[in-house]
C-alpha cells in the first residue's frame, strides 16, 4: 500500500521497533508542539497564537518542559500576556464572589464537591493546557490512522504482529478504541493478534529484567548481557509508557 502523508508518522513509529509505537508518536508530537510554541518560528510573537495560549494556558508538566526547553524570551512573552488574561478573569470572579454557607453535614464530608465558584475557576485553569489539548486531538487522529492501516494495509498489520507490542496504557487505549472503530465481526481477529502479542512481549521484558538481576551475581560477571543492558528503562516504559531515560527536551541554540 502506498504511503500517504498522514500515514507516514505511524509507519515510522512501527518501523522504529520501539517498545510502543504510540509512545514513539506521543514523544514526537509533544516535541513538535513545544517547538511550535517556543521554537525558532517564534509563534509566540503571533497575536493569534498567543491569544490561544493566553486562554488555554499550560499544565504544570508542560510548563516544566517549556522551562527545560530553554527559550527565556519566548517563555517570558507567553507568561506576560497569559498573566494579563488570568488577572482579568480573576478580578471578574472576585467581583461577584460571595462566600457560601457550609452546612453542618458538609463539614464532615472528606470529598465533598465544592460549590465555590472560585474553586471551580481554579480547577478549570489547572485542567486547561494548550499543548495537552492539541496533543489529544492529534493523538485521536493517529488512533484513527492505526485502524485504517490495520484494515487496509497487510504489510502494516504484519509489522505490528511481529513487533514488540505496546506499553500497557497505550494498549488499553487501543483496546478501548477498537470497541468503537472495529465492526463486531473484526474484533475477534484483532484480539486474536493483540493478546498473544502483549503476553509474548511482557514475558520478554520480564526475562530481560530478570537477567539484569542475575548479571549482578559474580558468577555471571563474564556472561553476555543479552538484551538486558537497558532493561530498566524499557521495563518501566512497558508498564507505564513514556521514556524514563530521556533527558529534558531542549530547543536549538
């Protein structure tokens, strides 16, 4: 099947022979978004882009990654106008705020939902992130592309069958997506491939980690490391996703 522009990244991810193609894509998409926000293209100087970042803001994790990226001026510009937006919203919230009365029963609730509008506003700010939003939209498109290729491209399906499977979080997301994207008569075939694939590769990772432990036994000092030298980071990735051994993503100097 001839590659289309929108299928290339997913094919690249599968060809990378990574522990999880979606981790591979997730890292690339997130880095592209950080490049877009803070990179040499200076999108932070464009009024329409900063209007969106002012409104959405960034989550704690992506603020950290933006700081690590290293563009001091870009981060300062983004924060400058974002603060103006936040302060404007905050003053509006404060202007008509009146503390509500807490009932005797509410005082004993450990997880009571707050009816305080200021609390709700703060929670909305905490859960809003320009990068998270755009990543989520892009990720869903790649999930659609996965099932398109799974159904239409036998070569792609074979590479997935012979690959290293997925991390557990992305495997769960894939199974959830399959329920909505595959007809009932195709689900059995999908799981017939995916379940043994995951069992086989989880077992492989388990053995790699176990052999790393054995290598610390003096009797195995001269034995071959086999595939266990990077077993810790790959084992962690398989369980939770991501790349534990990655350092901060830095912008070009």
